[in-house]
C-alpha cells in the first residue's frame, strides 16, 4: 500500500513539474504555488525529498524562457519516472538533470 501511495505522489509531482511549462499562465502560477504549499511538504516527506532544494530548483526553473523550461521539465519528468515509477528513460541523456536522483533521495 505504501508503495502505491508513493507512486500516486510521484505522479502528482510529475504533473506539477510539467504544469510549470504550461502555455496557460494560470496553470504555471498554480504549479509554482503548489511547491510552496503544505501539500508539497507532505508529498516531499512521503517521497523522501529535500523540499527546500526542490523549491529552490523550481523557482530557478520558472525563470527560464518557456521553450527551455518545457525541455527541462520533460527531462525532470523522465527522472521522476526512473526514480519513483521505475520506468526506463529513453536512451537520450538527461543533460543537466542526470543527477536529480540526489535531490529526490
């Protein structure tokens, strides 16, 4: 059961990351707000993440131009797949986020 809860929380995290690069400004703002919420703190604890480091990275990511942000959020989503959902990533390299497991563990 605990493993299933982690999977659901990882899917929520992945969607919030992807929402940071939405074409809809309201969706982007809501995603950014999520990372400062109590809900995110709970999610971080369940996923054993350093919430402060993730929040800092998200705020920095939010400042990128939308096209760059889109590419980076997809790379982060692939990392979430590998770390929490045990899905294999495509053979392409994850670039700057190849070491994201450090933040997520």
